[in-house]
C-alpha cells in the first residue's frame, strides 16, 4: 500500500504550485479573476449543484484558467437550479439556470473564454451581498 | 437529499450565513453501537430559543428571497426515518450546533456519500473560514484542520486546483485508513 498523504507532503507540492502561480495572488485580489459562484442552498444541492461545482473546478484546473469557484446561497431562482453566477472583471454578472456538467464546460469554453452568450440566462436585476 | 454528504453541504451553508469564522464538523461512525452521528457546530451569531423552536418548521425561514426553508426539516426527516433524531442547540452570540443521529444499520439510513469532496468544496469556496473536520470510526480518529493546512501552505491559496485535489485525496485516504 502506498503511503497515506499528509501535510508534510503538502509542503512539497506547495512549491510547485507557487512556481506556477506567477505572483498572481488569487485570494488577495479576486476582482482580477473571473468569479464563478455556484448557488448551493437546499434547492441547488438537491438539483445537482455539487456535480456542477466539481465540474467547474476540474475544467478550470484542466485549462489552467485564472478563475475562482465559490458558493452562494439561494437567489430565489429555485425553479431554475442549479444556477451559476459568472462575474467577469469589469462586467455585469450573468446568471445561468439549469446548469449541468455539460453546460458548465460550455460556459467556460464559450462564455468565459470567448465572451459568447449561451442560452439559459436568467434576466436579473439585483445586487449580491 | 440522496446522501449525508449532500446534507452536510446544505447544513454548513446555515453556519456560513450566520457569519461563522470557525465551523466544526464531526462524523462519528459506531457500527458496534449501531449509531452514526453527523454534527455541525459554528461560532456564528446564534439563535434565540424561540427561533430554535421554529427552524424545523419548513414554512419558517430567516431569508427574504422565498418563503420556505427546507434544509433543517429534510435533515431531521432523514435522521428520523432511520430511527434517529435531530437536536439543535443555539445561543445568541455564541453559535449553533446541529446534531443528527442515525440508526447505522437501518435500511432507510442514507448512505454517507462522498464526505471528502463535500469538505473540500466547503473549504475551497470559503477560504476565510476555518474548518475542523473530525472523522471517528469505532475508537479511531482522524482530524482535518484547515488552520494546520494554511500553516503548511504559508500563504499559497488553499483553493488552487492542485491543492484542492491533493487535500481531497488526503482526507479520503486517511478516512479509509481508519477502517482497516
């Protein structure tokens, strides 16, 4: 059996990660990055938000994108869960409804990378707190 | 909710909404005593006694975006259908503890599900909140503490994809190791 992963090994991979991060401290300056907020209240989780969030994390890791994935609560669009809010730097946020794994990949490829709007946008007029 | 990991994701959102800076999660598997406990404690703003009495009512919610709040009622139902129960204690300004107890071998007890993934999703989406996750199996115990992780990382973001993946595998392997 292989050795179980531990915090001491984490210190080793930390070095590799730091080298790749090229001084862009993600956590300190989130406005510079694309923010992907997955709604994860009861309604979202029950309709598959966990799989969607995992899909976004995996896709971002794969494509080495400058984006962070976080969670929000329920925005009142329980009928359209899972919902995802995408906030590009300097742009108004957009909320997509009925997102699944396939659509999550499409959102990254088409909307985040190329700025092309996809179907399923929920027209909103609100401010997140 | 299909498994306990999904309930966990849901219940912890309450702690986050309550402004907690430290969230303590316990998963206690005691097959010999036929019991399974999932507990979430936080140091958020807490609730007054009359609010605690109302949270298991699905038509009670503190939010204004909609009129129902199903997280706690569903969690309670899952516990009770397995012969267990849900207990909530809270104090204003101190925090809240939600504990669900399940009949371990009960046929209607939900599967545990992917707990390492749930923990990591919560940790990576809320890097400013500290999490302590304790997993107990019979007498063995594993503790995952984000304070220790952050110390080891020395400022490298915890929600960097390579690190997320590593931490998830670390929790999974350590949990499995307790069962051997």
